[in-house]
C-alpha cells in the first residue's frame, strides 16, 4: 500500500471512530406534580439530552416488543413540536407505553445539552411507577428508548431508565388534599356560574 493509501486509510479510520462515538444518550427524571380525585397521579418527565446527537423520538416505558407501564396513561402533555401515541396491547402479557415523536421538523428535536418536559397522568403511584413492570419482570417500568430520528427506529438510539422521585408519605397526603381542594373550588365556581 502506498503512503497516500495509508494516510487515506488512517483518515477514514479516524472519521469512523468519531462517528462511532456520536451517541444518543439522555437522562430522565419523573416528578409527581399533583394528585387528583380517583386518585390520578399527574407527572412531568424532564428529558435531558446528554449525548452528541439530537433526539427526535422518546418512547417512555418501552423497548422493542415490550411495553412496561401498568396503567394506561391519560392527559398526555407534549412539548412544542412533538406528538404522542399510546402503544401496547395492555393485556395480561403486555403493558402500555407513550411514544413521543417530533412532528418532522428537525428544529423541534431535543438538541445536545437541552432539557424539555413531557407529561402524563395515570392511576399509578410513584412507588408503582418506580417499580418492576408486572408484564415484563424484572424490567423497571420506566425503562425507555430514545432515537435521533423523528420516527421510531430511525437514527442512532439509546436506552435509559427514568428515575422517579418518590415523595414522602406526608408530601403525598398534602398533594392529595390540595388536589381535592382544587376540585371542590372548581365545582363551586361552576355552580356559581350556572
């Protein structure tokens, strides 16, 4: 091999090594915002892009072929430029999950170093959400996948387990009481307006 060929091979190897180190990684923190009648637990997920690529898809409570959440989420909150789809058959052999995808505009993707909030409501307490998936033990319910592309299975991907802030029992009680008081206040306002 000529010197030129060796240099070209070395440059190509260096470029490949750099591309191989481009990573789609993130951390996620689930926080309980409030508890309303039912009870219904209302959560925010702060997703932080800690990698070197954009994130266009966040699939919470899921890996290919398995949905981990015990109860079907409701009142899903999307950050600007993202849309949600609930996945999973939610039967005795599978749970459910939330897939958030950017709406096709790369300007809406989560960029390296950026954090954005997703949200949802569920009948599952923080202790249940932080626990093992009943449909796929021993996997934790908050096991998730991110993709660099705006559609599932596009671009590089990464796995993560979202951490759940489990509040003290006293805090849970205060959240439940404040949620009940807000519900009563809304009922009074509706009655007065009628």
